[in-house]
C-alpha cells in the first residue's frame, strides 16, 4: 500500500524548496504527497523578497480537512513562520500523538532571510518539539534552538543532538552540511544512543531546498515503516543523488535546486 504523507509548510514559487520540494521528494520516495500551506513566499534561487502568512485558523482548517477524509501515515512540518501558526498546527496534531511527525525547524532561508518570527521559537519548543518523532535541524538551527554556539566538530554535534532530545522529540537528526571539510556527516540521537550517517560533500551551488527535501524524504521513508536509522540513511542517499544530479537542471542564477527525480530517466521524444 502506498503511504500518504502530509506536508505542513510554506510555498516556494521557484519550485526548489517548501511544499513544492516536499511534494516532489515524497513522490520520489514512493508516497502520496499532500500539503497544507502556512505561508506564501516570493522567492527564487537568489533569495526571498516577500512573505505572506496564511491565517492560522485557515492553516488548521486545511490540516483538519485532510484528516477528515484521508488516512495520514506521516507528517512533515516545515516553515511555520509565526507563533499563531505554530499553535494552530500543534492544536491540530496533538490529538494524533501516535502519528510520526518529522519537524524541520525552518528558520532562515539560504539567502539569509528570516522565515521564523522570534516569538515562534518559544512555541516551537513548547508545543511542536514534544510531538516530533524526529527533528532535523542544521547546525545554525540547532544552535539557535539550544541557545548555544554553532557546533564545529562531531563531538559538539553529538552533544547538541543529545541535549536537544531532552527538549521532547523522540529523536534528533543534526545535519552536518555546514561543517568545514570534505565530509558531510549527520548525527542521529535516539534513546539507543548516537548514530552517524556518513556522506561525502558534493562541490556544487545547487543546494536550494536540501533541508526541505531531506525531511520530506525522511517522512516518506518513515511512512514506509522503515526503522529510523535505515529511514535516515535512505533519505540521505536520496538527497545526495538529487544534489549530484542537479547538473542536469538549468534553473536560476543563484543557488539552484536539487534534481528531485534524478533517479528517474526521461526520454526526449
């Protein structure tokens, strides 16, 4: 049976990040993708020029409409933007505590634009983290959540991942893409301890939406009922292939998107 996965996130009209990336990544990982929109952004590969928040009540209405009719096997939460939207999302998901939730704490766009209000961080910590099966921050996001300096080593990543678990999520996956060097390791902290998912850094500018893509692929893998370490490894392998395959795309003049369907072949007939 094909699993159904719901993305709760913002929209990227350029197609590389947000719900557009989520739908592609979930589909490429064998899931039926659905989306509840939290914000409309005006952005492209060079940056974000505007954000329009969807009213919090309507965000919840979208989520409830899906649950009222469709079996949901996993949820991915991306850009929540405001405290009010975070509260609405938490209110909709709290009664469904048995549902696996992947929380990608989208805080800052690759170009530097803020995508999360300061007061929303407190709501994210208090309401959404305890609902998460796994949270997937990058190094700057992990530092902001913990109120610490950004990790620069594996030891610091492991310490922060373990410390973040104390805030409520069942598991923490800290992504090491911001580390210096040729490797890009991710640190997974669970009740069983710390596991490293290794990866080699790919020299490219085509990294727009990689966080959205990874968390969505992970939600799909979890919906397929793979154990978490295997689900993470599968999702990371998928993203690596999408980054490596991005050279086949010609999208924008800035940080280009990954190739979400690099694993598929398309004829030019």
